[in-house]
């Protein structure tokens, strides 16, 4: 398979067309951004680490009946994916209060939520990815009612799987962001990535609120040891996957 033209360059990935119809190549970058790209930097090895972690998680999810855009991982920082039209929603599932939920509601950091919370954000950099209500989402025709129901249902199913997967890694899944896309048959597929960039992951063996952080919050909050934390997450994922 040969790689053709650059289709799109995002903050963390570049997408290329290939000579196979409806197959794209995603090149994962070491570039890191936060706060709607107001903070920029680089995390050495991040591209390969996130691509490898995402690939393993997509494979595990597929084995549990969740349809994803993942096809193959031809190199540690490259992923072949099915071409999809991305639904312009960032779907966040929360198990424990952190980040914007604490800022916007006053809930103390670390509050365990009785039930997982599914939040929808409008994927629009210019607007700063605002939080949406279901009615606003439908008003803007970002998805149909049926699609919203399917996305919410899938997000909770994925949360059930990921919570227990990360637990096997000795990691608490605090919250995470998903994106979905529609293929040429209008089938809803899980897309984008699942990685320490898109999940809040806390080391179960650490009680210290800074030391336990194994995700992009280390970069966002200048906590240091970012590369080591990402590397440690990768090692734990590989151990769990290989022990099966
Ligand atoms: O910022 P907030 O607390 O709403 O983030 C919730 C979760 O979604 C976090 O795990 C964060 O890493 C992820 N997220 C993301 N991309 C965004 C916004 C949030 O991966 N643009």
C-alpha cells in the first residue's frame, strides 16, 4: 500500500490518503497542545506511544463487539483506519469529577460519580469546543436523535470495558473523550484515539494528587515527568494485553 496526499493536519495527528479506497493513514505526532492550543509543546515518543496504546485498545474493543475505524498499525506511530465522516462532537464520559466538571460545577476533585456522566461538546476550535445540551446538539443538526442515542449507549459500553481494562493495568479511569464517525454505509464507528492524551488516568497505587497523574494533565499542569508517565502507561497496557 502506498501513501498518497496529505488530507488533514490536526494538533496530534496528520491524515493521509492511501491507494486503497476508503483507507487512510494516521501519523501520530509528538506535538502536544492544551487549552485549545494556547499551550504548545512536545512530548518525546508520544506519537508512537499513543498510536500503540490506541491500537491495542481498539483491538480489544473490537473483540468485545465495538465497531471502530482501526484496521492495522504498520509502524509504531502509524495507524491505518477506515475513512469516516467525523460527527462534530467530543463525547466525554466521566466516572470521577476532575477538570472542567470541577471548574464548572464546584464538585471537589476526586468525587466519585454515582453513575457515569456523558457530556457532549461541540467540536469547533473557533468556538472553544463548548458544552452542549441535547437540544442544542439537535438544533445545530450535529447528529440525528437516533445517532445521539446510539453514541451515548456506545460511550457507556466503552466505559464499562475501559474501566475494567485500565483497572487490570493498576489504573483508575477518571474520564475520557471519544469521537465517532460515519463510514460510507452510514455505520457509526468509534474513531480518533484512546490514549493518555484523551483519558485521565490515575495510578491506583498512589494517593498523592500530583504523583498519581499518568496522563496529559502532567503536561497541562506542568507536573513534570510527562514522557515517563506515558511510557509507564504503555508498558502496563502491553503487559495486560500480552498476559491474555
Ligand atoms: O477538560 P475536561 O475536564 O472536560 O476533559 C475531560 C476529558 O476529555 C479528559 O480526559 C481530557 O483529556 C479529554 N479531552 C480531550 N480533548 C479535548 C477535551 C477533553 O481528549 N479537546
